[in-house]
């Protein structure tokens, strides 16, 4: 999730947007679902899933929810931890079969806990969207991929590249493709017709896909109800043969950092399960202790121990954002009520999304909006005004 512009750039963007738009641009589509541990308590959808056809959005239309994908990936990781197939605190090099190290700190092991909490010292200074035939070990041997100033475990920096590494570890531990692991361990048990990069979704779900826009121009998933010719980044020679997949060679293939397609209704089911401490109805996905681990802050901003993204990130667990942080410089409360909430935000290709739940109230919220301008700044947080609107009216 590529979040917020630096303050000066943001001010200029706001000024430009104000000149270009007499009124704030409204999203092409919005979906908002409130829930408690027992089910959906309210839902609202507005707008158009596909401008080319005029197809109206429904609560069951899957959308690329961006970085909420990280939380779903982490749920699958915790299932493998419960099964004894992964260890949060082991050096991942042993599972990968190749040495993963920050060249500036070659003696510091990198663990799943560090990767899941964005404290691995990996950065996104090189492209984390890799071609199908990429060798990730070679890519990550480049010192440019790493933070040379901060050792693993000492600094928070939100980094998408952590999650292709996590996916590679999952594949090596199971011998199974990442997208199929998540489908088997998380989506199928919850009755969710979702998928990473459209590969394992049903034809019916693909036909209902939501197109993502910037300034009313399609930028992602403009597939006219059909499966994309190549659902992943093609190989360097332009071919797209998923049969060439090998466990752990390239964990970026299925976009574990942001490639989940899921409907607002099914996103709420993820939230219900977490709110109920790992159980949805009679189906247990995670043990309560695993949910507690996801929610436990691995990093809390102390004023000098990480990059908050202009106050957007101030507490983070295992792929779990924690709102709202009562500290100067923290602007991580789109709800505006100071209440602690768990979940994750998503931001990519003009989409803004969120999955949040409160243990204090026993309620939660899932939402997304398409074609949202970053210049549409919020009134009281580092989130956009549209996100603040979806979060707080009415507040769950």
C-alpha cells in the first residue's frame, strides 16, 4: 500500500485538486458493511462497478482490496504456525533454502515476526512486482533492497516487499502455491469466493469483478467480466505459464501484499471471525491465542523508532494495524473517537479500503471506495475524507 504524500507535496496536490475540482470528487463506487461477531448488522452500496457497462455495484462484487491482503496472508501464516509448520521466530533462511540477510547487518537473522511487522529492514526502493520467472534470492541480494541505516528489529518501515518473502516461506514450508494455501486455510473454511490475482476465484466471481479507476480512467481489473489473459506479471520473455512455478522461488507471483479480490460482504466475514477470536459460526479458523498474537503491537511509535507515514502508522502487530494512538504526531484515527480498533487499511490504484473492529464495542466495519483522490485529505486524520466519512457515518 503506497501511502501518503509528504506534507509539502500533499499541500500542492490539494491546491491543484482544488483548482481542478470545484467540488470534491465522489468515488465511482462505495461499499460499507457493519458487523458484530454474529453477522452483518448493516450494509450500503452505491455507484458503479464498471463504468463501461454501467453495471451497478453489489455487496457481493469482488474488488482488489490492496493491503488488507496482508492481514489475510497473516491469518494463513498463523494457521501454519498452529500446525507446527512455521515458527514466527526462526531464521527464515532455513526454510527458504537460501540466505536472506541485510548486507549491512549480515549477522542479524530475519524472522517471520520481523517480516509481518515491517521491521525486517527490507524496503520498497526496488520493484517488488516481479516477473513470473524472477529469482527472488538474486533480487534480494541487491543491497539497494535494504535499509543500510537500521538493523532488522530496530526500525519500522512499511514495506510491501516483506510479503512476497513471507509467501515464499509459506510455499517452501508446504510445497504448495501461495494462492492455494490461502484458499485452503482461510477462504474456503469461511465460505469465501475470493482469490489472489483472480486465479482461484469462480467464473461467477470473476464476472462480477470491480474495476479500479483514477480520474474515471480504468487502471486495474478492467477485464470485461473475463479472466485476464495473464493474471500475474508475465515472465521476462512475455510468456505466462503458471506451470513454471516452483515453491519459494518467487513469492511475488500472486501479489500477497495486495492482490486479494474479495467482496465487501466476505471481507466482513473475515472481520467477524477475528472479532469472535478465530471462529465464524461453528467453524474455527484460528485459536484465540493466535488472534491475540496478531493484535499484539510489535511496534509502537515512540517518537524516533520508525517511519509513521505522516502519522498514518503508529502501532502495528503481525500484519495488523492498531488504531488510534494517543501520541503527538499520530493521526491514525479515521473514526475520530479515540477508540482502539484492529484491522488494516488498503490503498492502491485509486482504491481506499478498510477492515476494522473494536473489542470495546464488539462491532466492526468493512468498506471500500473506488477512484478516491489522495488530495481529498481528511479533516482529522491521515486518512482521506472519504475514508473518514465511511468510518464515522454512522460509527460502528
